[in-house]
C-alpha cells in the first residue's frame, strides 16, 4: 500500500522567512496530494491540494509543487507569520484506493516573532 | 468544524473495559472515517464507511469495530481497551473521489486507557 514520508519533523523559522516541508510517496498510482494544517487542540484542516496533472499550485502565501517522476511534493510558505505555527500533514490518495487518504507523520512548524 | 461533532471529547477508562466513541455529522456526506493520531505517526486510518452499513478496514483496524446505522452517525468501539489504544481519535467526513477526497475533521476525542 501507499506510504508517505515527511521531512523535517520539526521546523523553526523567523517571522518573515520562508518554510519548506517535503514529502515522498511510494504508490506511483497516487494522483491527489492534499496538505492539512492542524492548530493546537483542533482537527486538521485542508489548506491546499494538487493533482498529478499539475506541477505547481499557489494560493496567496502558500504553494505546493509536485514531481511525479521522483514521487515527491513540497509545501512552501512565504513571509511566514506567527499564526502559521501549527502541525502540517501531507497526504496522498490514488485511483486504486480512492476512498482513502494516507497521511505523512507531520511537521511541527514554529514561527518565531 | 464543518458540522461534525465527536463525543465524548475526553475519556479515561481502564484496561479491559469496552469504549464507544461517537461521530455525528450534519453535512449528509457519504464517507465517514475514524483516525487515530499518535506522535511520530501522524494520522492513521482505523476504519471508514462509504455508506449506511458499508464499512471497510484501514491500516490499524485490529482491536476496533465500527457501525453506521444512519448517514449521520459513525460509531467506533474498542471491545476491550488496552493501553496501546491511548490516543487522540479523529472522525472525518468526505464526499469521495468525485470531490477530490477532501476530508473535514471533527475536534477529536482524547482517550486514555489506564
């Protein structure tokens, strides 16, 4: 089955700097890659996603890139703010297991004011 | 939290006792999921449902059972709780592949098994 790895597990950046979180997946049939943000004491919430027919997607300060050949995808957050501090999860879903989404282990991001 | 409630929000129980967690949605979504969240493991799928009385196992289903008798309710049961089942449990709902499998999560239930 699908396996999603995520690095780093923790990340600290100064406010205003950029943050990058990288993920790899194992199932070449995966075609949908969402990113979730989990604030303390809450459930995860979708912040951006990308499909396999797209190489990059942006939404204001966040962007996601996908390299299907290498089977990795990344989340980029620019001009970080203290409210970006949270745990971020990457995930993957495939046509062969379309009911399920497999999550990575998470990255705890701290933005230092 | 997208019309999803979980009950109880916190529970402490003893090893060997049965425990049932409830997930209730008001969104009429077809799919419902139970995950557990543990440090270093992220979110791991326990069981999911793709319709009333239609359920399937996830990656960590041993020791857990589920039931869905109504669209809005999805129950997770630990028949005989063990300390390894101490975790935070999240319910999620979704509309499936035609909607990119986007899932909406509930607030979570923190379960401690002593």
